[in-house]
């Protein structure tokens, strides 16, 4: 993303790490890294809150640099002039009440001074009142679910999954520009509108984070948390899950596309027509071929991360489906496993994530893929009948 | 140290009226504080190498983008075990080792108050270490949750998680017994005339640390027990589906976890407060304010736990309270740094290896403390939480704060333990390579964190690649530098220049009135304490 590129290294971003930068520069030269991105500071902020955070951090950085330089100037003086090898004789003093009171009071005053901007930035950050638009964000292992609750897009609901191909991760293909920071369907929001984000999770704690907005909020299963942003600039902003959530924690990015009002309206219209078009007929009777073709897609998006594309899983935590007792057993138990999940394990309940058709298709796929040649077909109506049991 | 302790024992055999087993039985059955201290130190060094090797696996995987050597699951297990082993297996036992060796000698006591319990406190550690390390090999592997063990992720784990829970129970028992022993020894066994306010500062730091441990370890034990019953016995402490709350675990964990930070840091402060005056040839500046600062840090450490939880959705008022409370802790910490600086001021400084490590501690710990001040500000912390900035911050505090200070103590007291001077050239090489590689490894992580690289990920976007290369080079250099200390210690154990009873001309304290190496039994009669040896 633009925020990560190396052309926004403004001159006003001074920082103390000259040594680090020097060392980095040397290495870059040595390794001939052409597109090195030696980012040294927070990402360029695009919300008012993120700007305040940026400024607060800059202020703090100066405060700590001044303190550090002050303290270690004294140390350096001692190290140079109070050496035994210089013939310096040790003094014997070991107390001085005035000095001790001073270095208790002065830091206290500095801290009080810092507390004012720190408090007001925080108060701003937490004010989620009067949003223009509310989106519910649900963390899943390992993808994000977005559901527009209010505004024009109310009712639009989809999953957002890592789009980086497996080959790039396994170093079999060259890595793309947005390696690991790209998804199939980003969150789309209008520019300049206050967007309230409600977070929750389906399985374990995740964290929805976009550094350019200074937004980072845990998604806690069974609870709702909220945060907000008002993006001032159109563009694509990227973040990542920021709470360890298991195996693929590093592979569930957050991508937010901030678009103009017109583009947003067009996007909403498109979503609505798609919603209507794909509204499934749960009573449709499927042929095996088309069902399996759909099932494979559902499997790849929802199941393959753990059970693997070849069905062999990663035992014992993620069991194999190829030849599995449940898959090869009665189909009701298999369907119930997918619908209700298995508490206490990473096997999620997919009842809320997948439609009847999806569940029927994926279960049929699992019962017919690899060496599981059961030849069985499952119709969406059967899933509907089992739901809620 | 084994060999020389034997030598020490042999040299004083005729004073030893009650005799004791030799060979391996000596070490299994020993109740001698010096033997037990030696075992603690060796154990912690072994665990340090194991935990360090794990961190090198992490850095190797992170050397370039993409997955190269390990799977994401295994990566998570390594980062979890690295932290648990370093915190509970390496740093904490190292300072208990120092306490065992030095506190009786510093206060003029013949041994620890509960000598047999002392043996048990140590021998609980190996089973816990085996449980933790062996959990890699059980079905499902070790816990992959991070050392914080947050549910519901920890509920999903396999039996490796249960092994980690039992290991934490056992380590907790060991720590609690160890601290009761230390607190009792300090309060009851000081030589006549050594009032609390004349006691060496290392003893003060351990007195406060002991209370912190006694108060906080049972809380951790409770938290992991609740995890265990949630996992196996159908309770729902941390599951919303059963009326519980996953965030409750975080509150309990960090109510232990923050005092834990100071459990690690305070004894390190204690060691440095001995080393800096010795090599400045000047009394410690502001002894009384040091004591008050230690007590204040200990107390405040119980009231700041939720600054680890700013992004969990705690209310605004909660965030504000924890921000102010956290800022408060900077004041006593600042006082300590100013005191050390002023101790050096107008001293007569020399720079032997212990002093170098103490100075390294001072520089790096101050950097870690100052980035801690940045992280205390809730709004900034929310931007930096769970990024590499935090990883850099706590390694500056933990590695520089604890490890460098432990090395300062090791080089400082090694002549007393072995009776020989260590190889000063190798010691200095060890310091400089550690200092340089540490900064190469961890300073760039501040930038990674600011740019938004999350922690605990096995693979990362390409704009983070360059700093990760530098960090990897630093980590490997730092790791291999630590083998130097083994050479130094073995050399000093085998021979070398004889150490006098007070090999450092600026060192004060009762331990320096004893011969080097210290005899197997010391201060069987309380020594005379005079003002000259006060305030080491």
C-alpha cells in the first residue's frame, strides 16, 4: 500500500536512530536492495485520531530523547573525566536531599504535562457516538467477516480472506507487491464518513487493526467491542490481525478500501443486485457434478486451512478427512459436525457462516473427494432440516 | 563451579563436623546454600541456552519473507516455549541462584533459614523444565498460545498445553518456597547490628521481590488451574457460551504478570547497585531513596496490570486510570537511574567486565524504560500494541535489565565463588559482542513496530524484510556470543590467578571479608558488622 512505500519519508520525521539508519543504509548498499523500505516511523495517518496519535508519539519521542541525552551526557562526562586512570580521586558524598527532591518533582511535572494531550487523544479515540455507518466485524480462524448493519449497505454481508496464493508463501512463486496484505474482498467504506466498527469473534480472540486509522480493537468471542474511524483520504489501507489466534494468525490481513461517495453508492448497488441474484433457492435439487464443483470452492475457502487441500489434515490437532470415521460414517453426524462444530477444538460451528447450499455442497464434496468415494449426494433441504437441532 | 566448591570444601574439611555425601549424591541431597546456588545458576544457564536456541529458530524463519524452515504451528510453539523457558527457567532461577549464594554471605548468616526446603525448591525445577521441553514431542505439540496462554486459544490446544500448565504449577511452588526462604532469612538471620536500613541493597531488592512472588505466583496458579478445568472438567470461567469471559483470564494473568516484570527487574537493580559503587570507588548515592523506590515500585506494580490490555475493550475510565498509574511507576524508576548516575559522578572509575555489564544495563534498561513511557500512553499504545515495538521494548528491559545485570553479578562474584580471577580479555569480548549484537538485533525492531509489523507471525509483508535481516544477524551474533561466558567460567573454575578475599578494591560488604573461594560453611558464628562494610 501507499502508506508502506518509501517515498513518504518526509523530512520532518526526525528520529534519534541515526546509528540504526546508518547501519541500515550500509546494509542496503551491501545487499543491493533496490526497493528497500526502511520505514522508521508510524504509518502516514489518514484520520484525525491517527494524526493526534502520530503527533503524541512524536512529542513523546522528543521528550524521551531529551531525557536520554541529558542523563547520558552526565554519564559520559563521568566516564571521561572521573576515571581512575586519569588519576581522579573518588569523592565521598552519598546523599543530597535537594537534588533528590528535584529529580522526583521534575519528572512528575513532565509526566503531568504529557498527561494532558495523552488524555484528550484517548477521549477522542473512544468516542464512538453518532456514526454514519456501522459495520460488524467478526473474526474467524483465519478470516474476517463483514456485515453492514446500518446505512445504505445494511444487510450486505461477506467474508474477507487472504488472497495471496499459497505458492508465494511457500516460495514457489515470486511475491507480489502486497504479499500477505491482500484479500479477496476488502471492507468498502465512503470517505469522510464516521464508520463505527463493532468487533466480535467466532472462535478465539482476534484483533482488527488498521494502523493508518489508529484503530486496533480486540474481537472477543461472545462479546461486542467498538471503535471508529473517519478516513479523510481515498485509498486502500492495510493492517493485520493483531492478537495471536492460532496457526494462521499471520495470514488474516485487514484491507479497507476508502472510496468516494459516488463509488460507494455504486458499490452498494452492485452488492444489492448480487445479493438478489445469488439468493439461493433452498429447495433447489442439485445434480452431483454441480454440487461437488460448488463444494470444492467452499472447502478451499473454509476448510483447507486446517484439513488441507488434500484432506490429510495436520493431525492430531487438525484431523484428516480423507478416510475419516465421521466423513465415511452416517451423513447426519457429518452434517451436524459442520453445522455445530466441536466445542473445545478449532472446529468451528459453520451454521452461521455458510448457507444450507454451501453446507450441503461441502459435506457432499468431502464424502466424494480423495479416496472417500461414497457417491452420495446431499440436498440443501436436508441441511435445513438439521439446523437448530 | 562444582570443582572449586569441592576444593573449597576440601580445604575446610576439618571444620566440617557433620560430613556430607560426595559425588552426585552431594548435589541431590545438599542443603548447603552455596551448592544450591550453584545448581540454580547452572540450571538457569542451561535453560538460557535452550530458550536461546528456540529464539534462533524464530529469527531464522523470519530472516526472509515466506515460510522456509518451520510450519506456522511450530513457530507458535517455539515463541511460546522461548518466553516461558526464558522467564521461568532462565531469568528467575538465575537470580534465585544469586540470592542463595550471596544473601547469607551478605548478611552474615550460616545458611538459608529453611535449608531442606531450599533443596526441594531447586529440585522441583528440573521436572518442570522437562515437562515444558518434552511437550514439543507429544501429539499436537507444545502450547502455541504465546506465554500469556490466553483462552479460548489455549482451550483449543492439545496435551502440550496441560504439560505447560503443570510446569507452571511446579515452577510456582518452587518460586513460592524459594521466596519464603529468602524473606525469612533476610528478616531473621542478619548479623547483630545490621539493621534493615544498613542491609546491602541486593537483600532489599530480594526482600521486596520475595513478597511480590508470594503474592503473585498463587494468582498465576489459580488462572492456569481455571484454564485446566475449562479444558477438561466442563467449567466456563473463560467461555462466553457458559457465562464466562475470556478477558477475565487476561485480568488475572496480568495481575500476576506485571509484578512478574518487577520480580525479574528488582534483583537486577540490586546487583547493579553493588557493582556500580564498587567500580566507582564511592558509596551508593541515595541508599535510603533507593530503598523507598524499590518498595514503591513493588507496590505500584500491583496496580498497573491492565496497561497490557488497552485494546481489549476496557472502559475509557479504566484506560485513563491505568495510564496515570503506569506513568507514576516511571518516577521511582527514574530515581534509581539518577542515583546510579550520581554514584558514578566524581567517582574513580575503572571498567572491568562487571562494570561494563552494569553500564550496558544502565544504557539499555534506560532505553527500555523510556519506550515503556511511550507505551504507557494509551492512545500510542493502541497503535503499537502487539507490534514489534513491544517486542523491542521488553527485550531491552528483560535482556538488558535482567541478563546484563546477571552477567555483571556473575563476573563480580565469580572470583569469590571459584577463588580465581576470570579472563578479563574474554570477559570484555563477551560484553562488547553482547552489547553490539543485542542492539543490532533489537533496535531495528522499534522501526518494524512503528511501521506496523505485528508480533508472533511467522511470515511478513515485504516492506519489513530489510530490518528483519539486520535483526536476524544481530540475534545470531548475540546468541553465539553467549557461549563465551561458558569458556570464561570453565577457565575460572579450573585455575587462573588466585583471587584475594577482596579482589575489587572498591567492593564493600561482609562477603568480601571471607576468603576466596568462600569456604563450604561460612559465618557459623555471626560476624561483627561495622559501618565500613555497610551499603556494599
